[in-house]
C-alpha cells in the first residue's frame, strides 16, 4: 500500500511493469491504477511450500537465529515446518 501511495507518477510513470506472484493480492496494482499509472502485471512465479523438507533442511531451520521472508505465503510455509 505504501509503495502504491508514494511512487512518484511524474518520475516513474505512467507505465509500470509489475512482476508478481500469481497468488499476490492486487493491492499494489489497484493502488497504482487509482493514481493514474498504467499497470501491466506479469505473474512470473508462484510461491509453494516444500511438502516434505529433508532432515538437513529441518536442522538448518531449527538452528536459524534470524529468518527473513519475502511474502506472507513464505511465512505460512515456514510455520508449518518449524
């Protein structure tokens, strides 16, 4: 929401190519459209959880002091296995 509100139209617009996950909400796209941007969205990937992480991955997850995520779906996938 913040990016949609703050992106300067006069500097970065009016045309925007928005590469996103196929499961990403339309919040950014809709916000930019409402401000006058022309948005072309490309669903370039889909985040999926690993169904059966191996023992090495589970051990690495357990030892992590800090974990960062790039999407809400990544957080949900982590929570299932941690």
